[in-house]
C-alpha cells in the first residue's frame, strides 16, 4: 500500500533555515513531522546542525532540545573556528558527511528519502541512494534569486518539491509565533524556529 511507504527525512538544518528565511516564513517542525507522517510510514526524521560550544547561550540550543524531545533524531557536532586569509574570524559547521553516512546506512530500510537541502554536494549521495532502489525527493526552492537549490541536485532527484508549495502545510501561522522571552524558557523558546544562528550556515 502506498500509505505504508517507508520514509525518512534528512534535514540540513542550516540550509533549511536559510531557505525558509529567504522566503519569509518560519518552519513549524511539529507540522512538518505531521505532514510527512501522513504520507507514509515515517521511519526516522533526522535533523543536522553544528553547535557553538563554550557559549553561555546558543540561539539554536532551545530548538535542538525541542526537536530531540518531539520525534526528531538530532545529530550535532561542535563548530570549528578559524581565521581566513584576510584575518577574519570564521565559524564552520558542515554536517554533510554525517548526513551522507546516515542516509547510506538507512537506505536498505527505506522506500523514500526526503532530503531538505539545496546543496549540490549531495548530488552523488542522491545517486548512490537511488542505486539502492530508494526514491529521493529534494525539498528546497528555486523561487529565489539566486535559486537555493543547485541545478545538478534538482535534476538528480526523482522529485523536486519546492518548499513554496509546502509553506502552507509546514509554516508557522503568523499568530502562533511566540514573542522572544527575556529569560529563556525551553518550552516556549524552543517552539520558534527563528532561534537559529545563521552564522553556522556554510558558504
């Protein structure tokens, strides 16, 4: 039965954040989970992000904690700090390898992989997963200038889902967005995907 298709979500956190922000909406991760649970048997929903260590308050920590307690498998690693050739301090937090390893390990248990990223580096991963008989959908957008999805990734996917068409199903309603609390309350702050540090997004 089609409704028993085994699905797993692989969410490149920094990439999804940047994509949604460029389109002017916040992702409601509870609604996102429900949307894909309604499309088949959701085996796993992975969320990948780098975290800045040794910070008194990390802007993404409340979201990570919320996801961890609400049905997501959160994969994190510390960011690396370096100084570029112009002497500027940079923070790097690339999760591509972690995502690729998990996807390859999960492939034999899946019928359908949904990749939330527009990063062209994932093209070869998508091709490898397809060779194992898994259908791959890529969720990103080409509605922005420039497009957030790499052309080679979009072409490789079995299906490209423009997140513009998902926004009404997985976006946060305008009235639902909680005001940023002065003191961080995990239960409230964690529900706002706007608590994210775009500095962690890779170029």
